[in-house]
C-alpha cells in the first residue's frame, strides 16, 4: 500500500503541481479515509521525502559510472538529471524551492557531481561550476517541460534533448576554460 500511495502522490503532483497536493486529495484519489494515509506516512513532509527518495533512487541506478572519462560520465549524468526534471517537473520545482539537506539521495547525487567536476577541472572552483551547471539544467528543463506534452512528447523530448546535450557540452567546455 505504501508504494501505491507514493505512486499516486507523484501522479497528483505532476498533474496538479506540488503546491496543490494534499493528503486529503490523495486519500480521495485512493478511495481511502483521509486518516488512513497517516497510518503509512506521519505527515505530508514524510510522504514528500519518500517521493523524492524514490525518484532519486531510481535515478541513481540509471547513472552508474560506466566510462573512465569523467567528461563523458558528467555529461551522461547531467543529461539523465535533465530527463528527471522533464519527467517530474512538479517534484523538481519543489526541490528547487526547498532545501535538499533532508534528502540523502540528493546529497549523494551532489557529491557525485562534485567528485566528477573535481576530476574534470582540478583546481577550479567546484561549487561555482556545480551551481552554474545545475542552474542551467533547472532552467532549461523547466523552459521545456511546459512545451513537452501531448501525444508526441517522446519525439519532442528526443529533439529537445539533442539541443540540450549540445548546449551542455558547450557550457562544460566554457567552464573548463574559465
């Protein structure tokens, strides 16, 4: 039941946005008494943490380092991160607006990025490169998530992703020179 609650909550957030999500709305969608959801999750924050952890745990499985080249690994991971934001724009917006310190999987992801950036750009300002890159991904994904809907979403995503990857490569090259 816990898994069904998480999946239903994610669908509601992606359809209506996190701001309009409520435990009552979730219970109604699941055809449960509103108090029944609290049997599984203490409050909305606990459910939100479970949702974020589930999304990022699936994401972490997709991004295992398979190449010895840090630039290729970094680009692959950042592209998957962009895809995560395209797939879950509601939860992604929540993460941008709120501290990620309560989410172990997000902290692990950020550390992975720091390590790759350090390998790729020794001596550079790691935090600066990290924040510029992450801000670029967030902005790009949000700009495109609003136009990527409908029946041809898959085709649109592939097309937009190619442009994103090209721009990301350009940004990473610029950051390595600065």
